[in-house]
């Protein structure tokens, strides 16, 4: 699969853009485990053109991550165009437009998935950004606003006509948020549309290597994107890539190996930020990690892990957990 001139190989697997998750340290870790392309946290166009320091920091990318995409969101054409030009100066491989974020503080203000209620503006923004920058522009969106407005099949063609280089579709509506099951049937319908010629990437509920293979085979997508399933499990890319390439499961990764990965994730997060912020940042990964499932009476230990404020505290808990791991 290629996005513009960027070669991603057969059956590419990508790390989805996620706020407070896909920082440089986590992107690099997922890259090492086989992610074919990674995305930054999403960047507010409004904050970017106002030179908000915390937002500008999200533009920091490294050559080790490439190919890497920077994703922006906003609700105003002029602002999005200006932000796109700023992003281009950071030299990402791809600029991605976020028309899919469902959270209230974004979609409720008309940005992200809120754009699904104003398709003419979505298309105007997309067309204007494509014309404003020289790097490939892609879009990530959802099936529609709600079950009665699942517009993605027609919308995909309209976005393609704006000049985007690829389209990623999350198989839920905005109304679903992250509940229920992702519906890939419409993603498959978009891909089967003979008028579509850009790559179509599917996203939503890919949690196993077998499901990844099924999404390629059943729905014909050009690539897949993994988001929440990577929380506390960055090695999912290693498992998925092995299965896609060899048709067999990766030999089981030992509990000690996986615990060492989480330990490294803590170290990387602390090094990127500082101890207090790094620990806060990595907590959601630890809380979600499947490594700890099945440990009896784990609730109190989980609470202690989420209250830990230093590496020493966390690593001491890790040592206590180690003999209990399956």
C-alpha cells in the first residue's frame, strides 16, 4: 500500500492518533514492535496558531518514527489552513485531518466528529488544506453522526474529490462514542466502491492478530489502524505483524518480557516528561494492560499502582506482582 509516494508495504498496521497516549516515547515503542506508521496526538488548530507551547510540543517528531503523521482538528477553514502550514514546517510525512474525535469538548464545538453535521464545511476545509500544503493530506472520520445518518459511503467519494491521499474510517458513529461494536460493513462498502481509488484504512475493535487478518480478508481494506488495544500492550504490533506475515501466532511472550516492556514504558515516559507527569501519563496504560488480568484479588494492587507517584513505588509493585503473573 502507498499513500502518495510513501510505501507502507503489504498489510500495513498503524498506530492510531490518541490524545494523551501517542506521545513520542510511545510512538517509538510501537514502531520498534512493528507499527508501519504512527500518528501524533491530535493537535488543536486554534491553539497552534496562537502558539500555545504545550500544543507546539506535539509537533516534535523524529526521523526514527518515520513515516509519521501529524493530525490536526478545528472548525474554521482559515484557522485549519494556517495550522496546516505550520505543521508542514515540522516536516511530517503526512498531515491528517481529524473529523472523527467524538468527545464533547471537540465534537460538541463542531470540530472532530462534529464536522459530520456540517459536511459542506468539512469538504471546504479539506479542499483548502490540500491546496495549501505540499505534503500528502489524509482524513480520519467515522461512519456518520448517528445510526440514522451513516453517510460514509457518499462522504468518502466527496473527500476523495477534495484531493486527499487516503481515508481512515472508524467503524462507529459519533453517537456511539466507543461503545458497542465497530461495524466494518460500511468500511467494506467504501472499499468496494469502484469509484474509490485512494487507500482505505479501517479502524475499530482490532484486538487480536486473527481479527486483523479477518479485516483485511473480509473487508478488503488497504490498511488497519490499532488504537485502544495498544494500551498497556504495545507488543500487539509484534503479534499482529507476525500473524499477517506468517499465518501463525507468535510464540507466547513471557510475562517477564511483557513486564519489562511496561517497565521500559515507564522509564521512557519519565524521561520524556518528568517523574510526576511521566507517571501520571503512563497510568492509563498500566491500568488497561492485559498482563495483569487473571491475577486474584488484584483490585487493591491496581489501586496502589494508580496512586504511585514515583518510579520506585511502581517498580516495587511490579516486583510484588511478578510471582503472581500467569
